[in-house]
């Protein structure tokens, strides 16, 4: 990593520093986005997936936290594209725009800092998880309710909840964790939305289940379902429905489309990645690599 966009200018990676007294360090008072860009060997191009929608959500998260970004949405989009371009990657990358209060105290004079950084995400490691699937457990920790913290907002501090659940799962020998709401309904994975397949129907918890309203999730519920001819259903989901499902998968910027082959040591379906999940994976990667002309509007080319 060479360059980071920080408050309107490019700085060297080692100079992109934050003071130890900053609330983003001391209180988690920041918001962020996780965005992926996919390298297409065929077109020698790096495509950022749904950049506009991610920036829209970044501004929404900032609004909820009463942090006014001093740049326009278009300026932030351009900053993201230029930061990726300046680093010169010719591989898949993860992009993180970050907005936070820059001073010790939350006052009207405290500057609102905006930073963009990028890092490579080797595809072989990710594809192994997507090919073989992961083993998850239902966490003993519950998903933060909207009455306590705005769960649909990408607040930095929200992810303490995810990290605690992930550490518990990993200590028990699992690959990941699944959250229930405080009322015992299915919520989401640790940092990812979750889908079940039952009798060919795609089922996912609704937006009032303390989920992050994921952009990948929305992609599957709208265009994905229509183009693949899949019936979808958003509703409350019980824990035991996980065990009864034919297929389960996680989705999001980080997880992309990751199959879950067992939950709490109970095999999902046959215990192998299901056919509908494979179909969705194929459709998704054709889009992000620029192979579907009708969805090129979702992609922002970095080079040229």
C-alpha cells in the first residue's frame, strides 16, 4: 500500500496517522464502507462494484451520527477511484472510506475527517471458502438491537459486536458466527447478511431484524432473483430453520457469496455447497468482472 486519500489530498501510507486522543480510537465514533474492486484479466481493468450506492450509504451513516462530510458525494467517489488508481493494483482489492471526528471531544468545532485506503485481497484464499463452504455456529452473543445502537448503520463501534462473536466461534473451532436478535430471531452473520434456501425459495431476515441493509443483499433480492427466476421472501426466521434449510449462504462485500455447509455441527442439506448457491455465485462474479453488459452501470472502471 502506497497512497491514502486523506481530507482532500494524497498522502503516503506511513503519513496517514490519527491522533491517539481521537474519538475513533477511544470511542469508535466513526462510520465506514467496505467496497470491493474486481480485476478482469480479459479486459485488463479493475472494476469497483456499486460505488455510488456505497457512497450513498456512507453519507447516510454520517448523517445518523450528525457528522457533516465537507466533500460532495461525487468528490468522495472520485477520491475512491483515484486512490485505487494511484496504488496501481492489478488484482482484487478491498476499499475502505472512513469518516470520523478528529478531536478528543465531540464539539461543533471538532473536525470531521475523511480517509480512503485500499488493500489487496488475494482471490485464491477467498475462492477456497466459496468453493468448500464454511462451518458456523449460532453465537451466544446477540446482535445489537436498533434500540441500543443503529444496527443498519456502518458504525465502527458496531463491529465490536461482530468481533466478539467471531472470536467465540473461532475458539470453538468454527469458521464463523451467526447472530440471533435479542428476541431470538435470525439476524445475520458476523459482518454479513444471511440467506436460506428452502424448497427453492430464497429466504432472508427482514430489515427490522437488526441487520445491516447490505448492498450485495439488495442486489440478490432484486436483479438476482428476477434474472435467475428465484422466488424470494423477507420475513422473521427462527433458529431451527437454519437446521432445516436445504442451503445457507452468507453475502456481503467481505463474504461475497460464501456457502455455509453446517451450523452447530448440523449439516445443511447434504453438507455440501448447494446448486442454487453455486448458480448465484456464478451470476454474481460474471457481474463484478464486467461479463454482463446490462450491469456495467454498477461498475466503475479504475483505469482508462
